[in-house]
C-alpha cells in the first residue's frame, strides 16, 4: 500500500470510528438527561392544573387567561376521551402523560384535582429542544475537530522533521537522522530517507577512498614505467631494453588488474545489480577452481574437501566463483604453508570455508577487512588494492547471505561465505 492510500485509509477509519463513538456517547448523555430530569411540560402542566380553582364553570375562562399570559396552548379535555385503562389510571394518580395526536403532534395531559377534566398542552418540540439540539450538534463537531487535530498534529510534526532533514541534506549535513514513531504514517518514508542518507554517505566515502586509492596505486606503476622508459631511451643494449620492457609490461598488468577490480566493484555496487539464481553444481565449481589456483602458488598446499550430498543449490555461479576465487587468493597470499577449502550444508545454508595457517587477523580488524580499499599490514607486504574482500561481501549480500571471519584451527584466518541453498 502506497503512502497516499495508507494515510487515506487511516484518516477515513479515524473519522468513521470517531463519528460512531461520539454519536453513541451523545445519545447516551441525551437519554441520561431525559431520564433524570422531568421535561419542562410536566412543570407547566402542574402549575396550570394547580392554578385552576374548583369551579368547573370557570375552567375555560381561566385556561384562556392562562394561554394569553403564557403564550402556550392549553386546552380542556374530558377524562373519558382518553382511551386505555392504564393511561387513565396514571392520570387519576396525578401523573403527567405524554401522547401523540392524530396529526402526530406531541401532547401532555394532567388531571385537574377534584374533577373529571384534563388540562392538555400541545407541544412544539422544535421550539423547545432547538437550543439543546444546537448545543449537542456543536459538541459533536467540536469533538470531531479535536480528534482530527489530535491525529493530524503528530503527522504534521513528522512531516516537519522530514522537511528539516531534507533541508539539512541540501546543506550537506550528512549526520542528520529523522526520528519518528514506528506507528507513524510516514515512518516508512523516514526510514527510507535515513537509509538514503547512509547510502549516500557510504558512496561519498567510497568515492573519496577510490580517488585516493587510484591516485596512490596508479602513481607507483606510472613512476616505474616512466623510470623504465628513461633507462631504455638512454641505452642501445637490447638486453637492457628487454628488461625494461618486461618491467613496463608487469606495471601495465598491475594497472589493468586495478582497473578490472574497480570496474567489478562498481558494477556490483549498482542498485540494479541482481544475482541470477540458477541451479548449480557447487562441488565441481570448488574443485575445479582450487585445481586451477594451485598453479599460482606451488609452494602452498591447497587442500579441498567438498560435500558429496545431492543438495539443490541456487546461486549465480559466476559471482560465487568470483567470491571463492578472491577468498582463495587472499588465503594463498597470507598462508605460510597451507590453505584449506571446504564446503558444508548447515540449516539449509551452503557454507564455503577458506582458512589458512598465516598470522591471522586481529579482533579489532575483523570488521574492517571487508570494507573497500582497506589493506591490513602484514609482514609479507602482499600486493592488492583492498577490493577483493569488499567484492566478496557484496556478492554475499546479492545472494541474501553473508561472509564473516573467525580464527582458524590452522592458526590463521577462517573466512566463511554462506547463503540459502534453496532460495530461488
């Protein structure tokens, strides 16, 4: 449900529920007042009946005088005209009885003491209850306004916070976080904004680090190429020229590797990048890749142990191979004598494990090692641009998995790459 529909539905429900609750409450109050307070007609009839003397012949004249003085419509009616024994009983007991006439008008009756005559008062409900109706109507709309204000005030407050956040964003204040209640209609919008700010900060930091890394990593091979060209230009010895050309070729390869890593990392960082999950044979992939990489480090023992069970595994084989390759190459760079590669299935997760017998990684550095352009110091001074493990982390995220680091029983680092095996 989009934001507009969500706000409409909430506001509509608030209005409907409020109208029902307020209507029932006002109706209850009205009935309570009516039950505990006698209508004004009762007092008027009591006064009128008690003001008449005992002379039946003078009743009509006294009623006419009473009408003239009060502006009301009192009339005389014989008791026998009222049908119904129960009603007549109430009248003879001195009670005021309310009835409807044939033209659907309200009328009140009261027996004159010591006679068989009734005083009847024709009631105009519209005039009598107009002020009370207007008062209740005003109360109804006032309560609706209070509820609408109480509902919209937090919404307006949250929107102002979002507005302030966007203003700070425009002023390059990247640390601004918009905080709203979880049940706020704009909480999703605020969370999206906060995630956007974090993402932009990360991209800016990556851009700065990338600019620094490119300038630093390219400067060194370019300086060597320049130096080799100067030497080659000053000699006519073919052997010396060949040596310098070989050095230039190595520097070009190093620069090409940097460009390739940068392009790979940039492509994986695109929001549109998704893993193409297909059924794959991870066992063969691990074995073939390990066999190929053994040739790059013949002095290192590369052991492989795979799970032979027939598990259905969905993954992007190209990306998984790239991630595993980066992990194995990293292990070969830092190992003293041995790298172990294994795979296992635990709780519907496929785990690729690469561990070495190198120096390992300090606890404080275990999270940083997956950041882009981070190269930890080591005694071997291995070459690299600090992107290999960052690429592995991104590939794990694309597979809805993760990569993390533990201490290996071999004495070095143990990298574990895991993802759901049947999550297509």
